[in-house]
C-alpha cells in the first residue's frame, strides 16, 4: 500500500506518534525491540490508512 505525507511536518509528527506508541509497545513486551523499523513502518502505514494499529 502506498503511503504519502503532505509535508515534512506531517511526516515528522507521524514519526513522533509512532515513537510514542513504540515506547509503550516496548514497555508491554519488557525489552528493546530490535525490529523497531518494521514496527514503525507498519504503525505508520496502518495509521494513515485508518486501520487497526499494532500494539
């Protein structure tokens, strides 16, 4: 699925939301997530599409 952002600021805010959500994810799993790029990508694509977000 193609995902686009309207501006640098729009992308920047999406990254901040993903970072905050990922911090909660790492707290839940109790360790650092070495696959964080995969998690961020999935989160950002799903968020933009209005789909259920990963936990």
